[in-house]
C-alpha cells in the first residue's frame, strides 16, 4: 500500500506544472528600456498572454514554456516598428524595437505615472514651449489630403493601440475651417449631444474629435498650452516624456503624455478624453511626422489609433497609418491625387 502511494505521488510530481512559472520579457531600443510597450506571447493556436512593460522596460507574464510551446513573442510601441522573437529558448528574453524614421526617433522611459490634476513645473513648461515653437500655427484652416490605410474593429482592453499595418487603403482630403468652440478652439472642438430614449431618463452621449492626421497641430497650439499644465514624467537618452493635464476639470478635455525628442521635435502622444459627470472610457495615441510648406513646419499624426469603450471588456477602435500627406493653400494645391505617393508632399507639384 505504501509503495503504491509513493508511486502515485511520484507520478503527480512529474505531471504537475511548475509553480509560479513565468516568462520575463525586456524591451529595448538603442540600449534604452522602452516603457509602455505592448508585449504579446503567442502559440501556434492563438495568443497566450499580453501586457505592457514597466518603467524598466520589463514585463512578467504567467506563461510556462514547459506547458505550452511558445511560437513567438511580439512587442509594439508608438514611434517604433513592431518587434518579434520566434521560439524563445529561455524564460527571460529581450526584444529590440527599431526606430521608424529620423522624424520619429524614440520613446522616453517614464519614471512615474501621471496623476491629474497636476501643477505645472518650470522645466516641463519651458520644454513644451520650445517644442511648440518649432511648428507653425493655422493648419486647422488649411486644406489637407492623405494616402494611407485604415482598420475599424472591436478589440479587448489589452489590444488597444495601432498594432500591425491596417489593410484597407484610403485616399482622401479635407478642407478645414476654424470654429469658435471653447474646448480646443479651431477645428479641434468637442461635439456634445443628449440622447432621449423612448422610455427612461435621457443620458449624455459624447462625440470626440479625431486627433490624427492634420489635427495633430492641436498639441503645438497656443490654446493647448493655456488649457493644460505640464510635468516631466521621465527622461531617456533620446527623449523626454511630458505629462499634460487639463487645468479645468469641469469641462471636456484630454489628459495624457507627450513625447519630445532631444532636439525638441514632438514625437508622439497618448491621451484619454475626460468628460464631466460621465464615465466614458475613450482615448488614443499617435506618432508624429512633419509637413513643410513655404518655410512653415506643420505637425502631422502619421500613425495611431483611437478607441472608445462600448462595454466592460470591449472597445471600438480605429487604427490608421499615413503613407503620404500634403498641405496646400488651396484644395487643388493640397490634393495628392495618386495611389503611389510616399512621405510629405506639401508644396510638391
């Protein structure tokens, strides 16, 4: 009887999964840790786990290579091309992300979270002003066209972000007119409506401005500086992460992070919409590029995503990437009119 019991315990010890098994993933770029990178672990049949790296660029996931073979690991972050590591052979691995272009250099390591409201600090305000001064105002009234790809989808909370390249191609243009709205001024204003169902009380329904493409000029606008306080969240060798908080908490606005390179170019942003008296979980992220026309320098969001919660575990999301973009003084001058353009075409014939 005792021999049988020992045999059974031995079999159970062999079959039992290892306790506290985990996979440790570190994400780096040019020797610096990448904060907030989304890391996903995949088997041949689907995704096993997902999460975001901490301030040291590290993520620990409850995944055991002994229980389920890992086919590959992916990592992505605003400003970088996605990274991928096939069939990892160890429980601690490193993924390296590549900077997308010289205009989109890096992402700073964030050393502390943003807590709003927050009082501005002098270093942060001075850095934002230097960065904003690199860009020309007035693009919210200029014609603009673009060529790129877009994807509209429903995703889980951990799948928010621009991810892989969208596949639905778009070629379009817009003519923008300034509006005298109080929230952001210019064309970057909130639209508000109240829905009245047939039965029961009415409820608020918010429509959010799309802060992408030509509308990225918001982050360098004077009114953005007036309406937000700025704090330094962290530094890396290549960039600084600023946190921004809306000064007025009783009206709709955005809070978030703004990444600024060592040469004071704006690299990208991540934000959440904050509306009063309503728990509407919406936000977005963008990587910035530049358009140049007649000596002026305009800020353009060339890649990003926007999302809005539709239920507890589901978000509606729109992802986009611009292959080409163009400003002009007239609609004819701004129109790309081709499926084969690449990069900034502002001022091009």
